[in-house]
C-alpha cells in the first residue's frame, strides 16, 4: 500500500518542486527506511524535477506478524487470509504519524515559508479500501475543497478497492491531516485500540475543519468505532464549538454572552462547568452518598472522590465498555479495599426501577436526559423519583433556546445526532414542575454557562429537593 505526494512549481512561484524534500524532511535523492510495529515504511522520490516532484510512502506489512496471537476473524484461516496488509487502511494512518510527524505539525526548518503556504498538491492513495465506495470518498473530501479522481480496482467484496487522487491548493500539513483522519473513516475500521484518548486526538486534528464538515457525525462515529460513549461527547464538543484538549478543574472565566458561538470557543469548557456546578450543589447540600446516573467514563465521580464528606459514590451506566473505561480512569482495579467500598460502578438503565438506587442523599443526571426517548421519560420519572427517591436530584440538559446563537446550526437542528430532544427553558421548567408536584419535590431552575439576555445560558440545571 502506498501514498504518493506530488508538488508542482508553476512558473514564477518562487520555489522548486524539489523543495518538497524540505517539507517532508526527506532528501529527494535518498531512500528512507523506517521500522514500524507492523512492518517497514519506505519513502523515496519517484521524480524530483524542479517543475514537479513526487514522493512515495510505501508501507510493507508483515501479514503474519499483524495477526499473530490475536485470534481475530471467524476462523484460523481468516487471520492469515485477508486484505489488511495490501490495502491502504488505518495502518497507513498510523504510519503517516510515525514517518511524517514533523510535516503533519507544519514544521520545516529550511522552508518554513512553504510549510505555512497553500501549494498546488496532489495526493494519491492506492489501493484504498473504502466501506461505501466512491460516494463516501466524495462525501468526505469534496466539502474540504478537493478535486477528486477515482478509479475502481475491485468491487467484489465487502469493501471496494479504489485508486483515489486528491488535488487542491492547500497547505501540506492540512492535506496530510485530512488524509490521516479520514483513512480509518473510509475503511470504517481501525487496527488499534480506540479509547477515551482518541477523542482528544480526533478533535485536535479536526480543529478548523471538522466542526463545520457536513459529514462530521459520520466521521466521528466511524473514527471512534461507533462507540457511543466516545462519539457522543465528541459530537457534543463539536456542537458547542469546544475542541480544546480537556483541562480538568481549570479556572473558569466570567464572560458576558454577546458573540454567539464565539463564546463557546473560549478556553472555558462548558462540560467542566456543568460538572463543577453539580459537585458544588452536592457539597453545599451536605450529601454523604451520591448516585451518578449515566456516569460515562467517570469524570463526575472523580470530582466527587476528592470531597471527603462523601462516603459513598456510585456510578450507573448501561454500557459495560463505558464502565470499564470509568474503572480505568478511577484506578479502581489498583485501589485498596476502602476505596473500592466507597466508589462502586453499577450496570443499569435509567428507565428500569432498581432498588439498589434507594437510600442515596443525592442523584445526578448530567447531560443524560436528552438521550432518553420522550415516551420513556415517565419510566425514568418512576424509577428515579418514585422508587429511588433521593433527597436531592440534579438534572442538567442543553437549553434549546440558545441554539440560535450557533451560526452553523440549521433551524430545528439538535446539537448532535443522538439527542432525542432538546428542551427550551419553558419546556424544561414545565417538566420539572410536573415531576416535582407528582412526587413530592420542590424544584429550582438555574442557568449554566454565560447568559445571553434574550436566550439565556447554553445549558440549564434543575434541582429537586424532596419534601421532608
């Protein structure tokens, strides 16, 4: 499998096409070999004239080493007879990072001016495995401004094998970043473990283009192996315009909302704000036992663990994989008996009553309720407010009124595809009042995040206090 990168130098452009060697940190007259975990990466120039130069990254995979000991496939033969070593897939995506890391970062000691400049470039991937065929290639690259040429090499299997060329006047680092991110998306598979860290990697590489891409949901879901516990928070952050790396417990900035979506691009993380607000309410209420419903990977649980007044912390989630990720985040496997008794993880659904939820001082649903189908809200109400009946219930959810400040959201569009609904401030208040009256609670609504005079804050929080 290989990638070919071609730079042309029009008359009077001020550079030679051989300068591609400076951008790739590879001498045009030499063969460059890099040992990789899956085989060898070889980079060489198939042509290196002043008018046009082409560099080739050829990846040779060890097909036996690739599957040795993994036990994948439907049988022993499937492990050794497959197309992975011979077509461009996620292995090439990783190789790009290993072989061309400085280029991806936009660095060039000798020609920094070219590294930051849009250049007439062409990139060819062949043979490329694509789940969905040529149409997927066009959906992914056309919105980024590329001219696309596609040849079909084989369409007899589950994946179409294509010969794809992309042309544009673009920075080389941007071109390689687009390709590195989208190769696994086209292939719809990754050979490496996809965990919570992949969210940060994906959003970091997607800065400036992924948040506005019309196929961002397809990209996120495929890149994160369709793991909802990873894709949902990633799409949340894209919808909110927050793509900076997570910095927990960072100081929060006080701002006034006047610039719409630009506010959400500030360093303050809206999700961190929600978690800190929920933590503060729990501490102020004097709660000694806390139930986190829809706990995800345990970010709120970790905040609660730092509060000495809280003796019992339980996270509930319907996904076994998510609970495993939470256990790793909280280091529960290495914890002593005292911590394992204080912090527990539990498999469960919000819409099914569970007697184990009873007796808690506080329960929290942080950006969870909007993922529940509206017909199931009555079941959630029964299981939480009637059966479990904690003294304090905290619910946070997006404020739909605020969506008009996102310039890139169409009217009626939800912040991401897994939301079943989003409440306006009035709708949320009506729901909270009804739940409180039916179950003997007193409600209070608070805004979360910087408030706009007209549409309020980006998120909203309801506090339900059980009547004595």
